[in-house]
């Protein structure tokens, strides 16, 4: 007797037709079998399912070395800076090979910030329809805010700020926390990149905090007005760091699929994808949180010192900016065009600190094409922190601080002088200021001469207890 048993379709058949195993595979096979049970010819089943075969990923090749160039806005003044420039060039050339990149620039404060191929501090990278989380790094929206305090006493303001602000890891303890808008927290929950319990908790606990490293609170006096001026410097803290991590994870999926030759630190999220739109929105929410954080410290300091506020403005220098479908990644670079953000200073002013012993510069950007519209964000470094310690020789950090900050009230929040934040660890302030003007990057419109500052500095490391002990 003739065997009329139908040979059942299997997963092997689907794979031979071009389908890829995955979460959708059981349903796909089930539908194929049901059609077969209903008497549909195998060729017709294959044709009906053909539209569900995944499109092979588009593989995007790296740019040829030298195909995309970058502008240099840095004039080396000595052998140290020449050596630093060579390292910056090397890493920028590698960055320029990234497939999405269409241009770049380096500022007078440029210095390396990681392995070769990592965007340097003082670097700007323009990308077509792409957001690169690694190019804004974990300290998203590192920024400065200035408040004019009129004739307030500088010493009183700095003393009040010492009691108000919070440096170091983590957030404020229960009972000492600043209020966070419920609308802002709801917006976090509505965004797939920010809807995370740890991110939202950090947003609540770390409001009113400034972190560590080179973050500071500065009190000085404007040469233009004679007014006491408060300036803060910090980024988005834990919420931003967690967004960066989530963004890098998504960018890595695109990199592996479309451009595995691209360096991991330069992975990107297509801006016109659902992920890209959600990430862009998340960046704006983190920016809003960071601005609120600055505001909260300024307001609390004013109240504690009895000062009243005049004008207030701010700018970020570690962020992604959009002009059309071009995404400009400023890694330690200050946007220098009018209207770079809806809340940018209407007079076009931005803030550039140099070091604790020098004036903070107030500049008006010139949207210089040879700098992709940016100016520096500070003084930058010509050598590592370790090298700076070596160059101090037998001199202690305390001795160096006294020598380099005569007449100033400089406080380190951790109680220990961080030698890597001394003026001598940075590029000469006068040289950076001169290059801002000679390279036509910005117009200096005011100087805020220092009275004193509170530096975060290097914080003591946590002592980890053995597992099982509390």
C-alpha cells in the first residue's frame, strides 16, 4: 500500500528558506504546519512566509584613513604641548574613521581621554544622523551656571555654600534631600532609557549634589559690574551615568550588527530610529535634571547667605547638539552659536573656567566654522595627573596649594588637597585665553576674578567589607 504520510515541516526547513531562529520561530513553525495540515502546497507555504525572512544587516565600512579630516585650533607653545598634540592627533584620526563621522575639530584645551580612537577632551565630532554615547561619556551635560549676587559679601556666600552644597559619591541622606519635580520624574518613567528604579532613585537622592573630580563651586567678582558672582561646575551625576550605560548597550547592538570594525567606544544609535528618538529625548530630560540641580544649589546658597539674585545663565560643555540632521558631539567643548539651546543666554554668553587661581571667562561665541561652532571649555592638561605629581617633586600638595593660590580662599570638600586640581596641573591660562582670541573662537566679554572656591577633589575610596559581614 502506498504511504500517504505527509513529511512534516521542521525548523531545519525554515532555516533552509532563510528564516533565522529566535523568539518568533515557534509561532512561524506552527503557522507553517497548520497550513500544511490544511493542504497548502509546501511551495506556497514558503512563498507566504517569505516576507518574514529578515533583511540581512547593512554592513557599513570604516572611512579610509585621512578621508575625513578635522580642524586644529591649538598652537603648541612648548615641548609638552607638542607631545600632547601628537597624541590628540593620533586619537582624532582614529575617530574620523567612524562611518557616521563627517568632520571634527580640536580646541586649545585638547588632551587625550582614553585609548586611541576615543574622542579627546576638547574635541568636537560631527556625525550624520547618529548619536554616539561614548562621545559625550558618562558625565553627560557637564556644565556651568552663573548667578549675579550683586553686592553680597563674598566670604559670606562661600561660607553659606560650604554648608549647602554636597560633593562626593552618592546622594544626600534622608531628611536633607532637595525636592525633585514629580513631573520630571514622571517624564523619566515615560522614557525607555530612564524608566529604571535605580535611575529614578538617583535622580531623587542626588539632586543638589556636585560629585567629585574637577567639579567645583566658585565665588568671584565681575570686572564688568563689580558684582559678587556664584558659579557651579558639575554634570548629571548618577542619572546621567546610568543613561550613558544604557545608551552604550543599545549602541553596541547596532555596532555588532552593522559595523563590527568600528571601535566600541564609537558605537552609535541611528538618530532616526525609535531607539535614537528615545535616546535624544532622554538626553534632553537629563539636561533638564542637571539644570535643575545647578539651580537648586544656587537658590539654597542665596537663601543661606541672605543674597539676592540678578541675572543667571548656564551652558553645558559635554553634550550632543543638533543642527539639522547633523549631531555635534562636544566632549569638553562649549557651543558658540546663538540659540544653541532654547534656554541659552539671549546675549550669547557662555562660561569658560581656567583654574582655581585665574578668572573665569565670560565669552560670546563666534560660531567659527573651523571649530564646528565651538570654543574651549577650560584649560585642559598637557600631562597626566601622575606626571604632575612627579613634577611636584619633594613639594607637598599643601605647600603647592599655598604657593599657587596666594590670597584666595580655596577649600577641598574632602578635607585633603587634590594636587591634580592645582593650577600647575593645567595648561597655562594665559595661553588658552590668548588662543581663544587669536584663533577667533570667541570674544571675551568679562572676567570673574576669584575670591575662592570649594573643590570636589579626589574622594576617599569606600572600604569594602568581606561578604557576609556588615
